[in-house]
C-alpha cells in the first residue's frame, strides 16, 4: 500500500521542453495513464503498463488512476502542456473530493509543465508580456453565457487573452461567436493569432486581426491569442509583443 | 557578425524545473546576462562572461544584450520563471522596436520556462484548473487606477487571479489596497494564497481568506493567488483546486 500518483505536464510537444522532474517521475512509474497521442511523445519502458485513453472522460481517468494508486501502484497521469491548466490535475482532485474517504490520504503530487500559452508566446516574441487571462471556450462543463460574460469583461479589462479549447468538431462555430463578441468590444485591428501544434513538426502560426479572423483557421490543436490594445508587431520582423508599460 | 540572442526562462528555482532547451541555449552562450540571484542558480562556465545586474532597468539590460549580439556574441538573457511573463522578453522586444534599425535583423529567440504561477498551482493542487488571469500589481509602468480597474473586472468575471509583483519595499501598501478592492467584489471566504520562493529551499505557503488576508505575508518573492467562487480546499488534505465545471 505504498502507492503514489503523480500528475505530470509534459509540455507542448518538443522533447526539449520536458523538465527533468517530469522525466524522473515518469521513470519510476509502474503505470502511465493518458490520452494516446500524449503517451506517444514519451518513452515508456517495457516494465511499465501503458493505459491509453481518449481525450474525454477526464474524471473517469482520474478515478482509474486513484484506484490503481490505492492498490499500491506508482501511477503517472500525463497531460500535454501544464497539467494544471485545463488539463488532468483538476479532474484528479475532483475525483478525490467526490470519491471514497480513503483517497484523501493517498500520496498525490503535481509536476508543472510548459503550458501551450507560454510556448506560443515564446514562439511569437512576448505577446503575454503584460496582464493576460486564459479562458477555455468549451461549454461542455460551463454555460456558454458565462464564456461570453468572461470574454466581454476580459476585453474591457484590456487583458491579452489565451483561448484554450477554441474549436472542435463538436463546437465548430463557438469561436466565430467569440470573435463577434470581441468585435463589439475591441478595435478591428486587434491582433489575433492562431497557433497550432506549437513545438511539434506540424507547427503552424497565422497572424490576423479581429476584423479578418476566420474561425476555420483553428482546430482542436490550436491556441488562439487575442492581443490587447498595446500588443503590436515589430515592423520589419516576425515578432509580436506586448510592452510592459501602459501610458497613463 | 553571427551574433545571436536567446532569452531564457529558467523556471522558479529548482534545477528539476529547468528545461533541456534552456540548458542547451545556456551552454552555447558566450555571454550570460541577468539579475545576480538568477545567475547564481545556473552553472556558468569559465569561458563564459557573466553580466550580473540588479532587477531594475530591464530595458537598459535589453539594449546591452542587443549591442553584444550585434557585435557578434552569443548572448543569453536569463529570467526567473517564464521569460515572457512580466520578465525580460518584453523588455528586449521593446528595446528592438525603439532601437537602431539594424537590431531588427538580429537573430533573437525566446525559450519558455515554468512560470511562478504554474509552479505554485502544482504545489497547491490545481487552483488554476479553470479560467484565470495574471496581473502585475506594480504601478511603476502603468497607472494604479488601471490595476484597480483590472482587479474589479477580473473579480466580476470570476477569474482565479495570479498577482505578480504583489509587494515590494517601494510599494508596501498596494497589496492591501488590492485586497480592499477585491473585498468589495468577492465573498469574504474567497481563498487567498501567499506563495513565496516556490521550489526553492526557503519555500513558504500560507493559505488565508479575503477577510483575513494580511499583506505583510508577502514580499518581493511572493506570488499571491486569489481563488474564484469555485476554488476550494479538499477537506482532510492540503490540496486546493478549482473544478473544471461551473454549474449553470
């Protein structure tokens, strides 16, 4: 009964962005659990049991991990990016809170990872250089009206926005609706970035404006960044950044 | 004239959270520039020139780095956490935009790092598990009225908040003013976390509520997290998390 559970962020894709702590935790796991394509990014030894899942049913995956841990296994739950940003960590803790009392005494920890928004920001220059927010556009787990409310207030606050779960086959038009809301709050020349599969071989970046932003540039691997009034491109370069200062 | 400049995030402190890409970029630098205590965290070879600075004058440090790069040196600019989050990347790009035209053709890149908020979130459980924002409380580079405006809107939006530059000797009372603003918008039992020097030997975490939050628990190494209405502690554990779902 010396089980343990580590929830690990393995970064956006490139091996060069996986931390030593993540590698160390993976190396000592008996069981590795995660969405299949994420597991394909890491080396899993022959002595380790691989539990590949689809990318839904996160709380069920959390319960499965906790049950294995309770039975004495050393379990690693793998998330892309950072495990705490719209990923598995929250699902595991929800499973603990709603599960049997014994799960509260299990040895559980989280290892942070390079989140998609940080990788995208570094790729572009420094668009997250000043105040920003991260919003999931998925309305699977919250009402769409709340997403709209948050987009409006984030625009009024002048935050740069990182939009996660921006578009999927099940929600093909929500991103377009989000752009419409933002068009009513922000100037039409506000920068919009579609960053897909950053740090992976199929990486793609498209830079647009709110006037021209086309939701079909996004798929389920795309992080969408919305600039603030201060976010700008540096003429003669490919760089985009948000200055640290805002004039009075 | 084959200079290059890499802006590198070295994470919150622990060597286990420095990425292989950061190590690789550091290893090939001829010159390493950064705030002295950050440079002390990394190995700098005898063949490398160390340029330690204080933690102010970021744009001057950026210009210094760019001038070295232009002269043909391989320059690494080091930031704690992620270089793009309230750190050196934005300062370097501002220096490029406002500097000589030739700087726009230099070979400049950014390597992301584990930001303080991600490390703090992992340490606590998953408080950033749903929509959140990051706000710098420093009014050195923006009007304090804008900070207050953003705090109010972030509270109304229901974001979890990561407050950077929460308190310094030069601004001992701004954090208390921020708590007062948040008290007028949020329930008094809203969770407040003071996370100091996370992942370093002197690491300290204090969990409070908005009613009881005491600004003197913060110093310049402290990230302050404000929970949303959904953020909770799991009874019988040390964990704090924000569920992925918000009820209709």
